[in-house]
C-alpha cells in the first residue's frame, strides 16, 4: 500500500486562525504542531521541557530577557527549558513546533492566548 | 545579545559525504540530525523508538514490508518503532532526522553503512 507523507503546506492551508497550534503527527510522546502567528505573544517559559521552533514561511523573532533570535524559513531554534521567551512576528509566520505531548502554548502563564491543547488537523 | 538560528542549508553546505548523519541540535534527550543519502539503505528497524524524517531537498522513498511512502521537500513521515523500513533515493536527498540520542542509523542491523553516532556539525 502507499502511505501518505505529511505535507506542511497542505496542512497549513486547512485553517486561518492564529495562535492555535494544531497537532499533525506524534513521535513517541512528542508532538509536531503547526501554527500561524502574527504580533506579540506573552512572556512565558516551560519549566519541564525544551521547545523546538522550525519556521516554514515568514520571519519569526523570539525575544529573551537577555536578547533575541531571528528565524526565517528553513531555520530552527531550540528554546531550553526554563528560559523565558516571547515569540513575535511582524507579518504572519507559519511554523512547526516540536515538544512533548501536553505542553501548553503559554507555558506557566495563562491568559487569552492560551490555546486548547491536543487539537489535531 | 543576538542568538543564532540554525540554518539547514548552511549546515548542509558543510559536508558532502552521504549516509553520515550529523547532529545539529538537541531538544531534551532528542537529536536533530541532517544527512544526505543517495541509493539504497539497508532494511532495519528501531525496536525502542519512532523516527521522524523531514525532507529538506530532493525526494525520498521509504520502503516498508507492506508498501512505501514518498516524500518531497516540505514533507515529513514518522516511522513507528519496530517497523522495518528501507530509505531509498534515486538522486541525492537532503533530510532532517529526529530521534532520541543514541539511535544508530542502521537500527538492529550492522554493516558498512552503520555511521558513527553523535557526530556534531
């Protein structure tokens, strides 16, 4: 039989809303999530886990208390556990997040940007 | 300070050899490895872990005992633990592997394509 690969562009075309990570795959107890963001997120950290950002389209800036990193498509960055960070995108950026199942997008913070967890697309 | 993103193209430009995964980042106890392959790999499985393939450039086919999957750039596939598989590429393909630290490329098989583990670039 022919198995089907997961195509990032096809999956991204299925929704428009921002700040709502959608799970597209799992590897052991880790999840791959695609998300679109524009504007400023909230400062937060994940005290128990690192978190990986891979930019698929657009430009992402991640602010840290002591600096920042800028990512374009074809670039990745791992934010280490416990490190406060705030993603920001001037224009919409489409990206892939990789982190353990159960991680909330706002980490230790709540607020209106907290997304429902474990939503598949 | 400005942190630096990992750029897949830049990292891929640093080596020519095929079948030798190079670690570019870690997330908790998982590793991100880039690799170039062309031709036929060996049938193998990883009995303890799933393994993620993300194609960066080119086309990859992964054969299974009961079928196959084809991946182009911008596509991913998770091979579940214990599932025998054999990557194949007619022309060189450049890809990103994600799997726990310590996983051997040939899994339960040895042979001349077994690469040194935990080589960073």
